[in-house]
């Protein structure tokens, strides 16, 4: 691994370097969509009807690894005309809403939505603060939010040996959305 004169690790991306935040070995970048299998092999398309049977999109490290999740980026695309008081352009708030949690085999360790599920486009702003609406005047609108966990105190730490996972629980009908995904970024310890 490359390091600077003070021994700080240097992360290399596309030939450019940037000082890392730890001494010693270089952390391995982690960038992946939450999916239905938790390991990157499942469906990441969250546009189904989950109103009868909830669907969980998640990420879980293998038992030999620990993931540090720096941020999550929820993203949706829908028909032009998105407003804050609906989810996507579905015409109303979600009935049950989206729950985000840290889970292990014994149950919920941390309810990141604090019992107030995301039911509208505007609700993402309550959790993430950084929400963007991309509206090009005609065509589809795109909403992204950037939920930087480190800005709330620390990154999320998922221990594979404990079967810990970051989950997004969907329990509504999302078939009216054109695209709906959840991307996480961080590193592997």
C-alpha cells in the first residue's frame, strides 16, 4: 500500500490519490446497491408491489468481514411533477412507509427511521437533509437523497460474524415508480 511521509494510507482511484482516514493498510472501497439477497446477487429493483408481503433490500458482509457504511443514497425516478407530500408521483403518501434499520438474527438493533417510516418524498429530507430533485421540465423527474451516517456521529459498522445487516423494508405498492434503488458506499475493514 502507498503511504505519505507521515504514514497515512493513500487511496488510489483512477490514477489520482487522496489521503485516507486511517493508518496502515488501505481500506477496500465498498459501493453496492442493496438487493434482495444482501450479497449483490439479488434484485436491486425496488419497484414491486410489496403491500401484501413486505420485501427487504439489504447488504450483509460475509462472516469473515466487517463493512463500514459511510452513506446510503436512495434514488427514484417517476413521471414529471413530483411533489414533497407524495412518494414518487404515486398520488399519495405511502400507507406503511419505508423502514431503515440495522438487523441481526435476534431482531432490530437500531431503527434508523426511529419508528417514523418514510412515506413521502419530503420525508427523506427529515433523515438525510441532502435531497435533490432533478426536473428537466419535461420527461421524468429524479429524486436522490444522500444519508451520510458519519455526519450523525459515526459510520454504520456491520459485523459479518454477527449476521448484522443494513435493511430497507418496503411494505407498499411501488409499481407506479419507474426506478427505485438504494446504493451504499463505504469500505471493508
